[in-house]
C-alpha cells in the first residue's frame, strides 16, 4: 500500500443526521456529503462532514438515524466564502458499513505530516495551556491536506520545541466546536471550527529515534470540552491558508 494511504487514517462511529447532498462528480463517479453525529466520552457530540462515493453507499441504509462506521482520511480544500478563502475539512470515506457493536473509542485519527506554520502556544482564561499547529499531510498526486490541530497540557508545552518543517505523528480525535467571531464593532457571527484534538504525539527524528509525549490521563484529554465553549482564539487558523 502507498505510504500516503498510511499517514492519514480515521475511524468514526456515529449516527447519520442529514440526507445525502450531491458534492461533485469525478470520472463518472458521483460523490455526496452528509453529516455524522459522533459521540464523545462525555455527553456532548461532534457533528462531522462526510464525503462518500455513491458506489460505497450501495446496499447501505443511509436514512436519518442509521448508525454507521466510517473509515477513511481527513481531507482539506480551500473554498472562497464571504470574500476570503476558508479551509474546509471533510472526512473522505473509503469504507462505510452498518454499526453493529459500539467500541469504546468512536472517534480515532492518526496523522503523519509536517508542521507548515509556527505553533502558537498560549494559555486560556482559565489558565490551561494550549497550542495550535497546522499540519501538512501528503496525499497522492503531489497534493497535501492542511489539518488544524490543537494540543493541551504537556503536549502543548512540547509544541513549543517544534519548528516549521518538523515531521510529527499525532493520534487523537476530530472535533467540531462552535465559536463566535466579531466581524465589526457591533456584529458577531456564530461559526463552527473543525480540528484534531491531540491525545498523543511524537517528533520523527532523521535517525528514526522518535521523541514521544502523550497525555496519559483520559480526564485531561476530555477536559478541554468545557473550555472550548469559552476559548475562541484558535479559530484564526481555520480562516486562512
């Protein structure tokens, strides 16, 4: 298998909450988008956009409320919206099937890529440490996907040692987050940001002696859900590429 198929892998379990909407056609094959509601360890959920080939949906119940497993890759593309380019993220499905038995972790992603923007380290109003990174992940045909990621705690401190061009591997989950963005002195609009929340990461050294760090406590990994509601600075990485 080509290495570009191994450096971007995602596994999701969730419930279909929107109908199929035509996206595009390529070489006579139609592709459609739908929304998948994926549960977190807490009582909240993430609403993720899925792109799927019409050929994969043959024989699959795609009606609202159906629970499915989606495996594939996290893709990005630029779209001109409201006078500026926006980075759009979607899960490109390579397999979709009925969910018969739920697992303990319904949202898993692995990425192997390169830092393409200087990491931004900061603290939230509640004093928690956080870092934003933009990761370029190679794809077939000399293309790349640009994936916003967010690290917390010890992982965020580790990000301060990273530089543009560093090769890193990360494990985590894809999350959606509502935030408010001020567009004028009197107007605030509600938007949704999508990013990979990192649970474990490692820097790939030239001699393959990897330096790894992870947040071993699930409690710390899940705590950012409450602060996501109050921390809006990280949306800036979503708006420009």
